[in-house]
C-alpha cells in the first residue's frame, strides 16, 4: 500500500483516465472479473458441494430474482414513471 501511494504521489499522470496505464479499461473490464474469479477460487470444495446440494433454496432465489421481482416491483414502477 505504501508503494502504491508513493507512486501515485510521484507520478499521478500514470493513473488518470486516458493515461499510460488506462485504468478506465483495466478496472472497468478486467478488475471486477478478477475479483469474482479470485473470490470463487478461494472457496473450499466442501462449501461448493453444500451450496450445490441446496437446490430448493437456489431455485427459490432464482425465481424471486428473475420472475417475481421484475413483475412485483418493475411493472408498478413503469406504470408510475411512464
């Protein structure tokens, strides 16, 4: 952390949008992907097996997220705003 802050203090032009490092592309496109990948790789196999085995809960969450929520919240909002 100390090195990163020191480098930012010494050469701030490297990290601006459109600069040499192009942080708007790296962080926006690849940073989030890397975080999710590293988070997934850190899970233990036993945790994954337990999560996969709980299919009823998984199906309920998928139903609420993709079917119930858009109709119960999205359609009334479209009616109010549109």
